[in-house]
């Protein structure tokens, strides 16, 4: 047996044990007949998946059709919980292998911080690395997701099981301890089985906020400060220049949850206030807990160790009058800090207590100053080791999280801004119809108004609900800046930005509420365009060049450090133009933006709106960052983390730490090692670019012809997928469509991609590629295949593109997709469209294998192959059951049990696939 097989056997052993314990829980709770029924389905699914046993397929279909509604729900729950347990086992196995690698003293793995830092220092770029940290900014941004409704109770159960698995790897157990561990695992799985997967009420925005904040409890608040400490220690060991150096705050975790209003009418000014208050409460409660633990540790008696005068003064100001601590200045000082922070919590979060004569902190800087007094006293009195423990982590946490925890972005659609600005102008000039103006007229009007000291709004005017809501939320931002600091809401993102006037409209609204000052050309938030569609991506560089040519706009950028952030939309560009064209147009847009920004001497920061699935820009973050064109990273990058990907990446602290490190490592390498920039080689570059342009054009035509040019495709989509049920079930707080229609153009990208993933077709992640390659080879019969193979081996952008498509195809199943196609009532329509899809699928598989040279999907990724082998026999039955439920539901059996079953199946399939939405 090979070494990797030995290591993977530990994973298989974990999965078998967890599955057995789950089976015991099911047997004890539901009885032997239910267990045997579920086990029978499992065995049939394994036979079908492993051996392509068609008899097993027929038996599986018959067995599922024979289930009652109650039995169906039991089956869904069983396989859904197994997927959750398999996720835990895979995460723990990844941790196990990483730890074994480190313990063995093996060379650092690609993607680790030690690998990236070592490469840079070995290349003699210590000075460049020092400059990098002075200006770097790396920020994953959490966003809400309609499928990610996992309750905190479920997360707690999973964390408990993960801790028990981890304990077995880290502790040499006696036989009794091993038995106790297994018993505890059994109890944990029983608890998980008895805990509801679903919420009993509709998800609200504040539910999404609470869900997002739970990952700070598990991971972010503790692991991010540890990352800084680990990196500082690593640098100090490599180069004396970093001795006792505290790195700048180059990494923060941001959020959209509670600030993203695009298509979500439930995000209001009051929700924004509540979100910021919840964030403040979360971080202040964490600080208070850490202060209590720190005080219990720093029991240093003054008679045994001196302290500094500032520390003594801090202790004297404390209200701690306990005679037991009279000679313990550190504890007294920390007691005083705790009291002030408790009073701060009252002001910022409406919780806690404020003792008499105790002043709250005016800012996090004041809290940090007091903690610095403690730190300096310890260091100056020979107790450096004590300063490097919990105090070091707390000080870094205060620097990173402040009193607002996470920078919260605002986002709204440009159409809304246009209507609001039009209404404001009409209020002062009724004859003016803003929407009738062309782009140059709008720019002239907006610039004139922005140069004027007057306000368009009046306290006596009656505005529409939409305008009132928009103005209120901007006013709430101004309040937040006063209460929590400007870092609490630093960005305003414009969805569907398509013109310079879209930028200026936001500037005008900011001026109306005092967030932009016309006399000094200062603006308190970053105005960020989001280019989403193919046309917008193509127009984006010219829009930015036009904006930079306006003295007013350049003045605003000067107040923001001559830096402009631009967000790129992976999801909507994919829905608009398909997988291949979306990736290519994003790549080209970045190249052109880099050129424009360099010409105008503006620093570029790109914000990548990636989803969990490949169809929404997903895939490994490390490869994605390195795949950016030269100059596109420049030490700064933001990217969204969405849906089940947040749980997969950040629910487990060690996995979360690893994912944070990956983002930093990739940013360091992409910025400082030019040879890592993923460009076509100089000799083949022009040919590769031309080939890619040709492939993209054909793929775009194939995709748009199917999705937007085929009569009845909209009907096919709504009947062959679970989209109607997603829209009707209101899984998230946000409607599935931006408008009340079934139009694909109006549909949000998340449910679009999720629906295709649920039916295992994954169409947004591959459709059009097969046609593109066939056409290219036909046009270039001599050497065309060699060009494509050269692109795959020499140009990592193309390599990454095909790697992601490979993963999507491996998770697809055309046979199961065919079962969903049978839900389409019109047989002629069904046959016409599914035949095209199946032919394109076959062509894409053939093209991928031709270019990569592999004989089977994921041949170069044995870890993914293993994951598929372990979990697909459990996902497949969920798909078959979901089809049965959809048929019943659409035939009128729309009771609560049917709705619950569909909802459970959606979550179970998403959990099993892990990156489907």
C-alpha cells in the first residue's frame, strides 16, 4: 500500500466510524425497519455509483418511489447528516495531514505562509517584503447566502464532533480514554441527529447577521490575531530587522451582511444600526472575556516584581478596592480597563453595566493605549514572555477589530440611485426629467450640483418610500462613523455600474447627508463601481478613465490616498455570457484596468465578487489569486466568501486559519515574485491570447444561443430545476429575482447557479467549452490541438480555468440531470433542449481530456477523487428523492411535510457538494 493510501485509510476509517455511529442513532431512534430501509437505499446507490449497475439503478428508483412522505424525510435527513459528518472527517483529515507534514519537518507546502515568505526572502526581496506589509490589504468579505441557513445549534454539534476527532489525533489515549472518546462521539452524533437542520421560521436579515457572526466565535476573533503573531515570529527568525516589529494591520475580514441592499428590501437603516450594534457587542464581549482571563493570569505581586509608573497610575485609577489585590497592580489595572470597556459596551451595544465615575472609552485607540501600558511595563521589567501570550493576541485583536469588529459594506443597484437622484432633482426643478438626459448631460448636471453648497433635500418635502429609505441608510452611515469610527462602514458599492454618472450619483447622495464635503473635496467612504455583465466589464476601463479625467473626482480620490477600488462580478458575468467568456472578459478587464490606473497614477485595488461554485467564480483561492494578470494584485485584494463555502472554510478554527494564510501567501507571491505572475510565455503569448479570444467568441455564442436564444428555455429551466421551490420557499432574506418575474435576466446569480448544481448539471461551469474547442480545431486542423495543449501547460490562467471546469464536471452527473429533465411537461421541448445539453456535455468532456491528456476527471487531484468516491453514493439518492418530491409538490401535494422535504434535500445536496451555490 502506498504512503498516501495509508494516510487516506485514516480518513476512510473515520468516515466508516461516523457512519456506523449515525446508523446506531438512526436505528435507536427510528427502529430497525427504518434503518434497514435507509441501508438498502445506500447499498443500491453504492452499487450504481461504483459499478454502473443498471439493475441497481432500477431497484433504487423503485425503492425511492415506494417511500411514504415520512420515510422520504427520514432518508433525506440520514443522508444529509452523513454529508455533514463526511465534511467534518475530511476537514480533520486535512488538518491531520498538514500537522504530520509540519511535525516531520518537511519543506513548506505551496500555499503556506512559510512557503511564500521563504520564496521571497530566498529571492533577496527582504526590502520589498517590508514595503509590502506597509501598504498591503487582504480582506475576505462574508456575504449572506440563501442556502446557508445552517443553525448555530448544528454548527455547535459539528464543532463538538470535530474536537473529539481531533483529540484522537493529538492525544495518546489509554484504552479507557479511547472508549470514552468513542462514547462521546456517539453522544455527539445522537445530539446532531436529534437537532433540527432547518429553522422553523423564515430567515430574516438579522438571522443572517447572527449566522455570519458565529464564525467570529469559532475562528476569526482568535485565529486572525494568531496569524499575525505567527507571521511576526517567522519573519524575526529569518531576519533580524523584524525583531520586536509589530506588522501593520494588513488583513481584515469584512462583511456585506446587513449592508447589502441590492435586491433586498429588508435591509433598512434600522437593520444597518442593529447589525453594527450586534458586531460591536460581539467584539466587546470577546475583549471582556479575554481581559478576565488575562487578569487571572497576571497575578504578579508588586513586592516580587516592579512595575512601570504608567502601570501603577493605571492601577490607582481602577475602582478595584479588593484587599486581596492591593499589591497586584497588573490585576488592578486590568480590572479598571475591564470596567471602562464594560461602560463602553453600554454605549455602543446597549448591554453591560456602567459603574459610577467610570468613563467609557471614546475609541479603540484609547483601549489599545491602556493595553500598551501593561505590555510596556511587562517588557521593561524583564517579563517579555508574559507580554507575548494572551496580551499579545488581545492587543492585536483590538488593532484589527476595533469596536466595530468588521468593516461593513453598503451595496445598492445603480438603477435605484438613478431614481432617487432623479426625484431629488425634480423636487427643486419640476420640469427636469433626469432619466431623459444623455450621459454627458447627466455628468454636467451632477458636477454642477456637486460643486454647489446647497442641498437638494428638504425637511418639508414628501419623498417616495424608496428615496426616503436610501437617504435614511446614508444618514445611518454618518451616525455609525460618529459612534463606531469611519472604519465601521468604509465602502459604498454600486451594482450594475455602467457609467461615470453612476459614480457621481452616489457622490451626490453622500453630499446630501454630509459624508462628502463639497468645499474640501473630502469623502468619508470609498465609491466602488461593480462591473458585472460582459458589456460592463468591457466598458469598465473606459468608464474609470473618464472618471479620472474629472478634476472633481480626482479630488475625491486624493482624499482617499489616490486609491480606487473596483469590484468585478463573476456571478452575473457568468450568467450573462457563460463560463469561458466570463473568465476571459474578467481577465482582459483587469489588464486594461491596470493600464488605465497606471496612466492616471491611481492605485488600483480589485474586489473579486466570487461565489462558492465555479459558475460564480469559485475554486481554490490560492490558484485564483495567482491567476490574476500582472499588476492586478499590487499587495491589495478583496474577495467575497459566500454560502456553504464560509462554513467549509471557517467553521473549523484550524481550517479557517489555513484559509486565511492561503489568502495572504497568494497575495505575497503574486505581488513580489514576478515569475509567479500567470501570463502566457513571451514566445507564445500573442498566439495564446488570440486563441483564447477565438474560443471565447464561440463559447459566448453557444451559451447565449441556448440560454437567451432558444424558445422555451426559460420554461425548461423553471420546470427541470428546483428554482421555483427555491423562490417560493424564501430560504434567505433576499428574493430569488431582482424583479417579480421568471425572466433569467432578472434572476439573481445565486439561485441560477444553485439550481443547476442541485440537478447535478452544473451548466454555468462548463457549457460552451466543448463547442468552442470543436470550432477551434476545425478552423486550425494543423496544430490547433498543440496550441491548446501549450496554453494548458504554459499559461496558468488557462490551467486554472480548466482545473475548475474539471472539478465541476466531476461533480456533475448527466444521468441524474436527465431525471430532472423529465420534470419538463412538454416532451418536445424537453428532448430538444436536453439533447443539446447532453451533446455539449460530451463534447466538453472530450475537449478537456484532449487538452489535459488525462483519461478520467480529476486525475491530477486524487484528494477530490477520493472525496467524490466517499460521498457521491450519499448525494445521489438525495437527487433521486428530490425529483420525487418535486413531482409530488408540483402535482399539488404542497403540505408542510413536502416543503420541509424539499428544503432538507436542497441543504443536503449543497452540503454534500460543498461548493454548489
